[in-house]
C-alpha cells in the first residue's frame, strides 16, 4: 500500500511540477482572495488584523477546492480513471497518494498565504508551533476529505458545482477549529477552550477521514 | 388510509391547540411556537437518522436491498424539508427574545450545517445514474456526512460557548403548565405521523420512478435491436 | 401575532404542497401505459 501511495503521489506531484497549475493559478487565486477581503472590509480599523486567522483559512478552503478539482482533472481524460482502477494498485494506496499530493500543494500554498497575511494584514505571530500544528492537522483533514468527495463526484458532469456543495459543509468544523487555534497563536492568549483542544479536534477529523478513505476508497472507485 | 387521517387530524388539532395557547409574559404570543417547533426538530432528527441507518443497511453486504436505498433517499428529502422548517420556526420563535431573526448559537448553527449536508446529499441523488451506482454513491455520501456530525457538534458548541454563556432556551419560564406541555406533546405526535405518511408515499413515488426508468431503458434497448435486425439479414 | 401565523402557515403550506406533489406524481407515474 505504501509503495502504491508513493507512486501515485509522485505521479500527481510530477504532473504538477511540469504543468505548474497550482503554482500559476491556484496560488494567485488564494492571494487574490486575501486581497478581495481587504477590499470588502475596512483595512484602516484593524478589522483585517482581528479577522486575519479566519480570512486566511477561508482563502485556504477556497483554494483547496481548486486543488482537489485539479487532482481529479488530472485523471479526467476518458479511460484514465478506469486504467487507474484496473492497474492493480491498492485503492487505499491510491487514496493516500492522491491525498498526500493535495496536502503537499496545500501546505506550500499555506506558507504563501501565511506570508501574505502577515504582510497584508499586519499580523504578528506569537505561537508559531501552534500555527504549524494547526496547519498540518487541518491540511491532512482537508486533503483526505477533499480526495474522498472528489472520488465520489469524479465522473460526474456536474462535478464542478457539486463538489463545493458537498465538501464545504463537511470541512466547516476544520475552519472553526483551525481559526480558533490560529487565533491563540496570534494573540498568545488562551480561552476557555484551549488551542490544544482545537488541535485535538483537528486531529480527530483528520484521523476519521483518513481511516474512511483507507477503508472505503475501493468501492468509491467502482462507479 | 388511516395513517393519513391520523396525521391530518393530529396536525389540525396541534394547530388549533397551539394557536389558542395563552400569551406569556416573556414572549407574548410567540410561545405558541412550542406546539410545532420541537415536534418539527425531533422529526428532522429522526428523518436524518433513518437516512443514515438505511444507508448503512444498504452498504452492509448481508443486508443490501433496494428498499434501503429508496428509504434513505426518501427520508433525506423529508429531513431537508423538516430541517428547513425547523430553522424557520426556530427563527420566528426566537425573535422576541433575541430581537433579531438569527443568532449564531450552537443549536441553530448546527441545524444550518445539517441542512447544508442534506442539500448536498439531495443534489447527489438527483444525478442520473443506474440504481445500483446511485445507491452506492448516496450511501457513501451519507456515511461521510454522518462521520462529521460529532465533530461538528464539538466544534460548534465549543466555539459558541466562548461567546455566549447562557444557552438560548426558548421555552418561557412560566409556561410549563399543562396546556403548553400538551400542545408540545401533540405536536411531537402530529409531526411524527405526518413524516411517516409522507415517507410511505415518497418511497412509493421513488419505486414508481425507478420502475419507469427501467421500462424506458428496456424500450430503448428493444428499439435498438429492431434497428439492427435488417442489417444483419442483408 | 403575524409572525406566529406565518410560522404555522409556512409549516402547513409546505407540508400540504409536498403531500400534494407526492400524490399527483404517484398518480401520473402509475397511469402511464
């Protein structure tokens, strides 16, 4: 299974390196969302600084949608999905591989968007390790859930409008938890619910969806 | 059909009883929502649970049967209806207490998320597909949504306890006397009967639709065959 | 009182409309040749 996962992840990432879609389109899209927030909100009254964690994660979520769609489009040509299915690769490995490729792209994106937020929204980071932990577990969950729903919607013509409708409500708790954890990383204060609790919730989400993928990706591919 | 009559009668009785409840000090006439809102909320949860359970029964190879898929899909549609009504009636009920149409308290927010999940499931089911494919796809989607429900619960309740110490309890204090409780209980019964009746008929419609699709498919295949025969003879 | 009536009204109306749709649909589906 691990070998298949590395194989698939490597393939997806190599395709990305060659086509640079994430680099040239998804990344700029994410930054654009940050800029649009500045237009929509008032940059002078400190709203952006206070809302920065939430705005960051919303931008990540929208960009994740694009990254997942891209991950599906890579195999969108006729017959390629069937070929993958018949190739004898372990479905759990395929799932891990695709999710890992999406996760890597998202992590790079988060670094870029994080820099964007620090620069554009005048943000000061106090607890960097909390941020890193939040980013890692949130990304794992996003990539896993995204790959699962992606597989569900893969062959459908309405995939482009259906996938956001399916995925966004499910990752809402990730948005809530990641934002709260990031908030305490930026302000350094702890609230009644500690950052540790939020990180725990993010980890639970990631574990649940990764486990689901390992168990159920095979049947999902059969359509 | 006696189920339909029972549903109709209890629903009408609930409305009459509910609308004639006395006004309360805290909520004036808004406390009359107690007759319908809790019953609707309860039914929404039941309907969602039925969908989840039926999906699991379909996915489990030993219990797989077409009837579970039809049940899951039908109940989901009803769950969407009742969840939407829950949000509407809840919003109306809370207006005098909150002063606004919507507050982001834990229960309302969780219900709104539930509605979003249900709408996604309904949309997925509407994608044209063979019954087997549709069944598996829908059941997977139902499970994926089921898995997130407990996570949602913690995320939203933790989030909202930071900002609102008191949980918004809609029942006015001086109202737990007989008539209010009676109205609420009747409402539970009425909504459950209504759901049951609607479910029976929705499943029937689903079966008829699948049967019609099968016939249409067979007709198309027959026509294709008839076209092919002269060519084979030539 | 208006909003309470509206709440009851929306509830009854939507249930009735859905029930009506179900009955009509069942009838049209089972009457086709």
